C-alpha cells in the first residue's frame, strides 16, 4: 500500500491531477462546444438585447407629432394594396380611360421606374429587417426541472424521449 502511494505520488505530484483534468476538458472543448457556456452566452446576449430595448423605450413619446408620424408610417402598405384593387375596379368601370392612363405610364422613362423600384424595395426591406432584429421569445420552461441546470442531461433526456417515441 505504501509502495503504490509512493509510486503514484512520484507520477502524480499534488495538483497534477487537476491540471490533467483541465487539459482533458480543453481537448474535449476543442471537439464539442461546452453546452453550459453556450447557454450562458446566449442568456447574456438576450439580457443585453432586452436592456437595450428597455433603454430605448424608457422615455415615452406621447405627443401629437409622434402620433402623426406613426400614422404616416402606417399608410404605404394599405395605400399600395387598396390602390392596386382600385386600378382593377377602374379598369372594369372605364376601360377606355384606364387604357389612356396606362399608355401614359408606358411613356415614363426606365430610370424613373428603377428609382421607384428602389424606393419600394428599401421601404419593405427596412420593415423586414426591423422585424428580423426583434429578439426571439425566451424558451418555454423545461418540463423536467432537474435538467434545466444541466444542458448535457437535458440533451440526453430529449434523445431518450425521441428514441422512445414520446417526442
């Protein structure tokens, strides 16, 4: 017993097991990311996003001018949709007048059409970008509370549920 302890003491100096464990952890992290650390970083990013939104809306905007601008910002989509439907109705009510006005549109130079297309594309592209920047809702609570603090256990339980056909 004393001989084994002496041999192991020479091979593994105090603290060397801890260093070996850290080295193994670093090697494992190179091949598979640390799920707990990823969860912590995701939470930090979500908290920072929420704090930024809270700071943005800290001061309320209740003036008439803000209400007017918000109303103006909401007009283009309904105006385009209703205007298109109105063109169809106008074509059925007065085909000759519709033809005359459409031939007038045919004389518009092509660069002006490109400019109109760019304005409309940037307007709707900005709206799409705005809605894609909003944060995702927080994840639903885990039905197994013991797995919430351990991502590896949660992944293992989810895999087990899939294999049993419960998911």
